């Protein structure tokens, strides 16, 4: 049995990583993403993640964010079990006070 293994960071820690151009995946639904998101984030809703996972590279880390951190944690569990390098952003957009597009 595979166990989910992933790191969780705060939004402040994510801000420190922005200079390194991390791949940020916003797992909220499209309407939530369109209402405001981190400028560099790509939208890949949790509801369609299983269908899109083949587009993920296993060679790089994926920073996962949602509204509060619950959906991104579920996405991180799913992806880490599948062998992907993922980092969950605790607190999600509720905790984010940086630039929003």
C-alpha cells in the first residue's frame, strides 16, 4: 500500500519561492479561479484532476493551492500516491495576501 508523502508550506513560504518560478496549480473550480488567483497559477480543478494527471511531470514539484487548503490537500494526497512531487499550500487563498490577478 502506498502512503501519501508530501510537504505542506504556508502562503508566506510560497511567496519566498516565487522568485524561483514554481509551478502553482490552483485546484479550485474555474469560476473561483476567475474571481482571483495568484498571477502565475494554472487552473486545474480537483474535480478533473484524475483526467489531467498525465500532463504532470514527475520531475518537478507542483505547488497546490485552493480556497482554504482542504482541496489542495486532497489533490496532494492523490498525486503523491501516484508518484508526483507535490507541495500543499496550507490556508489557501484565504491566507494569501499577495498579488491577485
